[in-house]
């Protein structure tokens, strides 16, 4: 897919990938083998009929293609941009064994963009809303998916969002150059057109309790995500100049610091920036810091690039834009300049030992290998934990030691008539995985509410 050249894109927040032309999309779609037992569908957490939509694209039948996609996915323009498809649908593509897999993600993005730009959203025939009402808590990918699936089935659905803008991590966590806000807003508008009501500035657990919601609604779905940043808890970590990735990206995205001075909400970024971590969020932070004026930005990771969880194309783009990588190292403390601000970080080197529970080789610190790096800004991107507010404020809602909500295979929680999905049940993961668990929960809610005689009382 064509992209902005690195020397140009590093000076703006416009989208890096430029999209297929219709001719390019049709040519790529013709590479699909139309397998009788398509492994790509099994690799898709939301079960999109991939061969069918690709066949339509190969014929230039773009309207039919989007209709097929939207049967299972209400957020295709988003998924076509941020899904780790190389590890899912494309990773399962038969062509990937000897050649390059079909560009399923690029094709999904093309079809969704074509719909938005040339066709307009066409809402499928909706059943009469007489099956009941469902509250959805959180408007991230899990909440939007559960809401849209339930609305299509004939439920009155209301989303409660704590922030003033809708979209959750899609809005505040992913940079504009990777997922433009107008794309998120368009997909949210599609969900609204399905009949979903969205109420912002409602903090469930504070503004209203979950038990109060259950008095008004027949069921509830919790999709509050993983919004609590992780820290390393090392000396000096509270020094000015050290941000969590959550705070940094939220300031840039939600407060539109990337549009300064049009929006007077700047983020202070120094000349030498270090990003701790190796995931997509770390790449987002590093690339954002350079766009905000950092002279040098370095990703510091305790394993090697081979073990980085970030997508390959995001690592490639970061390198093209000038991000440097320091492998097999991590900070052990931060040092100030004598005036209370960050001056440097003291690091230790690692070697790789035996594989751990993730299947990656475990980083083992090398005694006596400490060294110092001069930095004036550090962005800590080592993961997020589930948002603890709602579980803490809801008696009877069982959680695990890591803060995730306990659910069964259908997403049911310990409280009757309450389901959950997304990062709040499995921890910090991908957009499409959150959507997949939300679909499972929505189907379970539907089965439950169509058998009212079986309803337990809260």
C-alpha cells in the first residue's frame, strides 16, 4: 500500500498509509485462492467471511463486499488499519507458506473507505425493538461491537461513556497518523444509526452504579478496557519529564496537542526521548514524540526486536522515521539534574535465557553491566491494566488477582444479567480480540433474554 514518504510524514500527523485505488484492490483480491476450507476465517476473531468479500472486490462489487463484512464487523475501517492481521487472518492464509499472503487487512480498509466516501452507510433492515433493553458500559471496540450486534437483533441499547468523546482507546490511545479521528467518528456514527443511544460523561461506579443500571435495563455489558498504566516502580520514576504512555497519548489525542497552536494544549517533549517497551503503544509514543519536536527518540527494550510484540510494519515505519532501538536493556533508576528534573536514566543490560510463559526467551539481567543514558523525557509503555473503578465500586463482581473481571466462556460475570468483554476480561490486548469477546457476550445476552423464564433475580 502506498505511504507518505518518511521525510514528509515525520513533519505531520496525517495518515501514513494512503490506501488502495480500486484497481489496486481488484488486482490484490485476484490473488485469493478461494480455499474450500478457508483458514483465514478461522483466524479472524469476529468470523468475517473473508473469501466471499474478497471475491466481490475482485469483481469490482464493492457494495456487496462491505455488506458481507458488516454482517460480522461493525468497525471495518478501524480494523483495516490497526488489526494485527499478519498474526491472524493473513497469518493463516495458505499463500503465506511460500509467498506473500493476500492483503486482507488492506482490502478490508479499502472496502470500508469506499463505502464511506462513495456509497454512504446503508443500515440493514432492523427488527422491531421489542426484545428488551441492554446497557453497554464503555464505548471502546468491545462496547461498540456489543452495542451494534444487540441493536441489529432488536434491542434498545444505551452506551455509557465516562469521557466526553466516544471511542475509548480508539480515540485517546492510537495516534492520528495511524487511526484518524474522523474514521473513528464515522464508525461511531454507523453504530448510532443502528439505533444505539450514547451518553457521555457518565462514570459508571460514580455517576451511577451498576446495580442502579440493572433496575432500568434488562442486561448490562461491561467493556471498560485497560486504562490503568503500568509502571516499573524504580527510583526516580516520579520525576517531571516521565510520562506513562496512557497520559502522553491521551494528552496528544483527546486534547488535540497534535494540532497546537490551534488547540492550546501542548505536550512538553524534550530533545532526547526514551520509550520503554516494545509493543505497538511504544512505537506510537516514539513516532509521536518525533512529530512533536524531539531531536532524538530511542526505544529501549529488554529483549530483541525479534521478540517485540509490536507489528512488523509499525517497527519498520518507526525505523524509517528515525527512531533508534536499544535492545537487551532496561532502566533501573532515573537521575535528576539537581533541580528536580530528569537528567538521565541508569540502565542494565540483559541476555536471553529460557522461554517464559509467553513463549519468548526470558530476559536475564547481566550483573555489573549498568550504564547511564542522558535523556530529558521518558515514556513508559510497558502495558496497561484493567480499569479498576467499576469492579471496586460494584459489590459482588468477582475479579482475578490482575484486576480482570471473571467471566465464563460466554462472558457472563458473577452478577446475574451482567456480561463483560474486551481488555477488562483478558487484559491489555488487541482491538479485534476485544471485538471477538464482545460478540460472544452479545450472542449470550440474546440467548439469555429470549428465555425470560430462566432469568435469575438480582
